[in-house]
C-alpha cells in the first residue's frame, strides 16, 4: 500500500465520520460551556447582552478555598464557542472554562434572532 492510498483512506474515514455526525446531530451541534470566575457578573452580562444567549447560574463552593462562588452555565452552538471564550478571556484571562458536547437539547434555548 502506498502512502497516497493510506492518506486517501484516512480522508475517507474522516469524511464518513463527519457525515454520520451531521446525520445524527444535525447542523446545529450544541455544547455546554461552564465558566468559573470572580468576574461572573460582568461575564454573564457580556454573554446575555453581547452574544444573545441565556446563562444559568449555579451556586458552588471552592474545593480548596471553601469560598462560595457563582458558576455560569451556557448552551451554545459549535460555531459560538470561540465567541464565548473570547468574551470571557477579555474580562478574566484566568477564568476556568469547560466545554463539552451535548447529545440532546430541548426547550429553554434562546436563539440569537429571537433575543434581539
């Protein structure tokens, strides 16, 4: 087997994988973003007003410090992850950000065109 054949095989498997993802999850693939920051109020306002997304606030407690803190939870499309991360980093470069895929989202989601 030549290197060229191997590369075409890899490309074929990649395209097939993305096609299956598209068929299963559709064009709008949703992700949850969890943000822990001391600047949670400013970040929340930036996401709600700037990006047009709703934010859920969880009450949490630091594992080391025992300090009570607010944890922001926002659901966005795959294409909006970068926007959220950039908005957060502009406000707090030390914010703790977790992003994970969601397999199913129903109700309560504010679409950008409905918010403004």
